[in-house]
C-alpha cells in the first residue's frame, strides 16, 4: 500500500517533463519549497495599460513641467482663489469711495499681493517696481504732491494729472482696479525705499 508520498514527486516530474515549445507551459529553473512557476507572458491588456500609462506620464510631464502651456492643479487652485478674492473685492463697489472702503481693501494682504501684478503692469514704468520713483514720484517716502490720504490717491489714479504726465486710469481700468491700485499705493506709504528724491509736502501717513 502506498503512502502517497510519491504522488507529488510524480506530478512534478510529469509537469517538468512537459514540452517547452509553448510559451504558456515553460517552467523556470528555480524551485522553492517544491513550488515551481511558469514563465508566462503578461496579459496583453496589462501590457497595453502599462505602456499607455507610461506614455501618458511622459506627455503629462512635458505639458505641465516643460512646455509652460499646461496649468497645474495648484496653479488652477491659486487662480480660483484669486478670482474669489476679486469677486469679494467687487462687493465694495456698493460702497462710496472713502477712507473706510479703501482701507478694507488695503487690509486684505492676499488681495494686495494679487494687485502687485497690476501695479507692475500699469504703474511700475513710471514709479518703479517697488514704488521708489522713476519718472513719477517716489510713493514710499513721506512727501506727497496731491495728498497722502487713500481718497486723495484714488482721485489722482482715477482722474490723472495730465500736467505731470499721469494718465487718467479711470478711463482705462475697471472701477475695482482703480480702487485696488489706490489701496496698494496706500500699503507702500512709509516704506522709505531709496529712490527718487522726495517731492511735494511732507505728510504723516495715516
């Protein structure tokens, strides 16, 4: 009577003796704890999925990190947050232009950070990238030509000073952009950045 111990050996010998011509039936040389494995190719669907994900990652990397054309998730989020701040700022349009309404904008640090780009585009050519003055006066010292109050600054930006070459930005920018610029210039008061010599009357910034 057989104890059955020869059955697994017999089965393995039969498996090992199978022809190796078929890729699906080729056995690898190693064996662990009596277990041997077939050298089967991966399923075609898996291979194509892997290849597709690889080339997708290459295209994604090029689009979002090399070409400069794509917008990353982080950039899209920042843009949406900036837009939300812009919409919030527009609610101040319901209020008349005053020290209080402009001060609310000035107190919003994130909004003022956004406005820096507008300042760089519209104001920096004459006032410098830091407000230090170039053709136009230094916006960071204590001397002011037309008043240092936020409402004074708003009037100058909105109506311009044609005699000094200052355009009336109220004709080119939206009402909220004019208010934001006035508030932004207000944040520069008292920074005393070295630049153009003081012009106008020395005033204590509020």
